[in-house]
C-alpha cells in the first residue's frame, strides 16, 4: 500500500491509499479520484508534508488540536490547577523571586507561594535549583 497526499483544484487536501503507484495513475487518468470535500474530480498529488505526530485534525479550514471533548478536559484541568494553587499557596505578587529564594535558603517558613516574575527572573531561580512552574493561563483566555 502507498499513501499519497492529494489535493483538488479548490485546494482541499486529503489522503488516498493505493495498492501501488500504477493503480493511482490509472485511477487518476480515468477520473475515478474524487475530492471528499467538494466532489471535484481534478485531483493531483500534493507536496508531501513531513509527518508530524500530533492529533491535529482539520475542521473547516482551521487546525484544531484534539477533539472538543479533550479540549474541555484540558480547560477543566487548567481551571482545577489554578484553583488548587490559589487555595493552597500564598500570593506574593511581584515579590515572588525574592520570597522563592527566602524559602529555598530557609530564611522564611517553607510554604507554597505564587506571584509574578519576569522570564529572566524565572530563569535565574531555576538556575539556582529553585523549583518553580508557570501557572497555566486562565481558561477564559483560551477562547
Ligand atoms: Zn475539493
């Protein structure tokens, strides 16, 4: 079996499986190849794109990662994670790098904190061996 990325004259791309390239050639000559999107019969081989291992599905011309159900679960996870942090950690705002260091070096009570830092501040903390993690974006921002 051989797989070709095919494209109709309207630019719809789809995958066609053939026993071998001769079968493809004869089906193409007979006009047996039909675009599954618009039914167009002018089909050509598309330029092969490198295989990418993601669950990207094409829907109405826009790329969507995962099914709607998976996206819902992701939003619930992000919301749950934020809530956990907000319930269990002290908000220290822009003093986050300073507080994180104090906790790491035992200068203040060990506890979970969250707050803001710049990317370079976060990098410095990681380089010092301080465990930090970015807080996921509010799920409302994803829509
Ligand atoms: Zn088409």
